[in-house]
C-alpha cells in the first residue's frame, strides 16, 4: 500500500476516519499517519479531529493534493508548480505508454499554442494536458478537440461567466469575444501503433490582464478569484463523459458555438476561405457557404467578420 499523503487523503474522502483505522488500513505506523496528516495540513487542507475521527473540511483551490483529492473521473494527476509546457510533458508520458494522466501546472515557461505560437502562462492559471487513449478511429479523433471545448465551456460557466466557442478551439467571453481559454490537441504520429491523443487546455483563471496579450481576459478580471480545483474537476468529469460519444459532442458543440451563422474568414496553411459558417460535421470540420459553393474546412484560424 502506498505510504503517501495521497493514500491518507483517499481514505478520508468519504468522511471521518479514526487515526487507528487509517494506520491499520494503510499499513502505516501512527507516527507516519501523523506525518502525512501534517503534510496534508501544510498543503492547505483543513483537517478537523471529530469524535468519529479525522475529517477534511476545506480543500485548497489548486495544487497536487487538491486536484487528486476526490477526483470524479478516472485520471491520475501529475502536478508541477512550474513546467516548460504541460503538453510536452504529457507527450513524453504518452510515448512511454502512460494513459489517462493529467499533467497540470500553476505556471508554464514555454506554453505554446497551435503552430508553435506563444501561450502566456503566468502563475494562477489552469494549464493542463490530458493523455487520452482514443477509442475512436484516427479520422474521428479531431472530435476530441470539440469535446474538450464543450467540457471547458461547461466548467467555466460554473463560475457564472458566460462563454462560447469560436471554431475550432477558442473559448471566448460571450459579451466581449475576448479569449479566456485555448485548446491544443496533439496526436501520436501516424506510424506510432500505440495511439494516444494529448489535449492541452489553458484557462486564464486567477491571472491578471497585464500578464495576458491584447484581446485576452481572465476569470479573475471578470468575476474575481475562482476555485481552480472545482473547474478542473468539472472539466474532467465532462470530458470523460463526452469522449466516447462523438455524436452528442457535435450537438453540444453547436449549442455553445459563437461561429455558426456568422460570416467568417478562415486562413489555412494553403488558402483563405470566406463565407457564412453553416454547420460543424464529424470529425470537427466547419462547413462554410462561400461564393463558389459549400466548403468543408478541417483546420485553420477563424476570424468572425462583422456584418456589413
Ligand atoms: C491556442 O492556440 O489557443 C491553444 C492554447 C493551448 C494552451 C495550453 S496550456 C496547457 C497546454 N500546454 C501548452 O504548452 N499548451 C497547452 P492558438 O489558437 O494558436 O492561439 C494562440 C494565440 O492566442 C497567441 O498567438 C496569442 O495571440 C493568444 N494568446 C497567447 N496567450 C494567451 C492567453 N493566455 N490567453 C488568451 N490568448 C492568448
């Protein structure tokens, strides 16, 4: 049995447990149980000693133990105060065979967006990457990006901020269209038989505007301090439910879209497409009505055009 504070916390997740039961169940000495309880206390949890035993009464808003504690989805957490890029770490875990792991950080020093664009990742954010074992055929995997967008929107809306998605991956505040979160999906190379997908999600949570690029905003700037653990847990719970259900993902994505029925300009590496966004289709392509007819776009940078 793992002799870590994690094991003690897991044992306390369902309510108060006497110290002697913790020691017996986890095969630890009372002194080691005490050390772990002190480590849990130092991590910011409040532990009360009741007549029924030790009881967790408050949980810190972020951090290693906080994210792992009572996680409502089948993932393990690897937490870093600071890391280069959680996507890089997740890719390396994925190619070593790990699956269903979430790499989360408070700050990143080399956060990146699509096409290696810089992603500002100051302390206070939610910077996380999830290693998934895609149960979907390779050509359907882009739907996982849409699933991540739906899960991100649902989790953010718990804070009271109304957000929507600009195709394919930008989470924007509905009223202002400022960018609050972004998603970077990366997959195993085609010749890698051990399929994996890494979904990187960056949410500007307890971050101030001066640390963000123009056009970006944060939850802190919109509603004040937020509880990042609640957001991460909700997001992972939603993603876990959506990942096996591509058809439902499309419906859910349409409902949160800011792009459908808008005039858009999409730049792909090879071409520019302008027209009206009609629909999204599996595996995540945008259908655009252009002057030359209907076009399906699989990837690109989308701009919403103001009506003339
Ligand atoms: C994205 O790229 O929106 C995907 C961002 C994914 C970041 C996460 S954080 C955890 C994981 N680890 C990583 O290293 N990355 C992922 P894209 O659509 O290419 O948008 C990038 C553009 O957004 C930049 O060129 C800036 O204009 C803008 N930007 C940069 N930092 C931002 C921020 N923190 N908030 C809002 N916009 C930002």
